[in-house]
C-alpha cells in the first residue's frame, strides 16, 4: 500500500496560519465588545421625548405642544415650537425652538432641539455633557460647513450635535434625536 506523503509545513505556511488565528481572535474580541443591548441612549429616548410618543403624528404633537408652526417641505412635515425650557442642564431662551420631523406616513422620526450659541465654547460644553451622559461620539466628516458629531445607534435611536451656519457670523447649535420606525406596508400597496 501507498502511504500518504508527510505534510511538511514551511515557516511561511506556519506563520500564515498563526496570523489567521490571531486575526480571527481579534475580530471576535472586537465584535463581542461592540455588541451591546439597549443602553443609555435607548433607555432615555426610545419611548417618548417631551411627552411625545414616536408613534404620534403631527396632529397629536400639535395638541400636546400647541403654538408651533407646521410646514411641509420636500415631503417632510415639520412642526416647530418655541420652547425655552432648560435641557441637558443648559439654559435656553424663549426664542429657541424644538422641531419635530415626520416622514411621508406622518410618523415622528426626529426631534431637533435648538440651543443658544453665544460663543464657540457652547458646542464644547454640550458635547461634554452628552459624552458624560451617553458615552463617546463617532466621528462624522464635515459636510457643507456643518460641524456634526453623532453617537452610535442604540437600539434604533441615534443622537447628534451639530453647528449649522446661520449667516452673518452666527451659528445654530442643534441637538438631534432620531428613531427610525419602519412602516409596515405590502409591496402591492406601493405599486409593485
């Protein structure tokens, strides 16, 4: 009978197998360390914000927070309410607003909270507070002059902090909360 030839591993093959094992172990560690259950962002914002449920439409939000302006631009319905309450332990003025944004099915998908930005330190102060409460943000590239940082999605909820140029050397500081709730619809209802 013929015997199988002995397997001879050269040094290169051994190092290659060792490197694959190392990379696999590293990948498993990274994935297991980033896999989290609902965290602080989700537990704070997943059900409601300012007494408004994520399932509310614009009419319900208007009834809960009257006195705002409703508009429809590019298929997005927004409801902007003047609101000067203190948020994130930061004073706001009566001129500051909270904007509620709805998708084409009239579902609430985002909330934007405007903060006064008297000087450049306003952004850093709010970022510090948000990092204290919700952890480290992700890096987001500067887009069209908008400075933005975003925190990792937490069980469908995302928060962000942006500086938006408003003209004449003034800027708007905006804290955003988003929750994407998928609309259950059959493909036939969409024409497919």
